[in-house]
C-alpha cells in the first residue's frame, strides 16, 4: 500500500496594521484556551522588528495576563501564568546552537499544560521538537511603513486544530 504524504495546513494574512496583529493574538489565545491538552509549542520567525514579541504580547493579554511582557532578548526566558496555562516565552536570538537550550530547561517547559512560545527557533535547529504551529512574519520594505504578512503553518494535529480555529475567528484577509 502506498503511503500518502499530506502537506501541512497553512494560512496567511496581511498583518501590516497592529490591529490585525492584536486580533490574531486574540484568535490564537482563544484557540489555545479551547485546547484540552498541552504542551503546545508555537514558534515565531521573522526579521528583527517584524512583530514577533508584539504578537506574543497580544496572545498573553488575550489569555488574561495583566502587566508588562518584556522581550526576552536578554533574559532569554520569561514565564507567565495565564488562562490556565503555564506560558514560557523564549527568545533564541542570542543562542548559537541547540545545546544551549538544555541550560534553559526546555524539556521541562514542554511538559503538562504548558504553552511554549519560541522566537528565533532557527537559531537552535534540532533542539526543539517539531512545533505544533510555526508562525512566520515577513516584512517587505523598510520596517516603518512596511507591509507585513503573517503565515501560520500547522505541523501537528494540535496545530491543525489551532489553525482551523484561528481561521474561523479571523476575518478573511487573504
């Protein structure tokens, strides 16, 4: 019997304005909150200033976190409790390879009802399991007055559930 390979589910939207990024964060948070299991791994890729941390702030705010959400560029890891989830926000920009993840306790961050949001996952290739949802933010033009496109790519069954739920919660834009 021949095996069938199915392309991962993907969805994209124009996220040039911050309102769309906020709406996407809210849709993601509502979709995450509806999941009955964890852990969930979401990676965020894009150029410096593309809006990765802005999207994480929107997700955390929509999950119910009150307070600042600093970029973990220097601390590498920030942790929160929000919406019944233990949330870890990891920034791998300054990491050089996957071995540095062990010092951050990434295995423990991927257990139980946890949400792990990872910026710059490409810097630690091979050090993380396959993401449930991979988010890519592309920027065309200068960062000020630029156009942004956000692509969401499901890489697991949970990712497909998230993607379908987000697509239903967001207005059709692409």
